């Protein structure tokens, strides 16, 4: 699940599992606020997924896959 942890100016901090990632706040849906859950579906083909967002999602997935569960991952 992805939760909007906080919005700091033009940057949104998203909580994905136990990881926090920064994305441009402009990528959030209109009216999104801190604490809101987000659903990300990069394969939807709706044109809302930017290359930067896709790269971020893939990066988090790679980090998760390499985490044996006993280490902290700083992004």
C-alpha cells in the first residue's frame, strides 16, 4: 500500500511498506492530501504514469527484492 506521508512544497513523501520515497507533488492526483492512500498501476496504460514515476516504482521493487528482511533500506 502507498500512503502520502507528507507534502513538503513541491515534493511528496510517499510511504511504501516501510520505505519512504520522494516524488514530485505534481504527480499526485488532484486534491490528494497527507494520509491519503494511493493506488499505483503502472501497467494501466492511462498515460498518467510518467517515466520518472515508473523508474521510482521499479527501483523500490528492486530494493524490496534484494532485502532479505533483516536490513533497513535508505532511499
